[in-house]
C-alpha cells in the first residue's frame, strides 16, 4: 500500500477545512485578543515593540473544537 492510497478524499477535505479556519482565525487574532483584553503591552523588560496578542494556540484549539 502506497502513501497515496492511504490518503482519501475525506482526509483532503478535512485538511483544507482546518487550513481555512486557521487562516481566518489567525487573520483576526489581534481583534479577538483586543476584545478579550489579552494583549501583552511592551515595556522595558520585553523584547517586542508592538502590542502582541497572547492567543497563539487558541486558533488551533478553536479549529479542533469546531471539527
């Protein structure tokens, strides 16, 4: 059995649904973080210069919940 025989159309459809949802969630992550008030504001101890959303893995978690 080859690798391409294992992958069927359902796997491909699910993969693209997950990819699409992650792109949408990551595109709006800063707006989501602002509304939830979970943004890291830089100060003298931080390396980053701009406010950074603290919801890095949330997009993947939400996508898994939807599926």
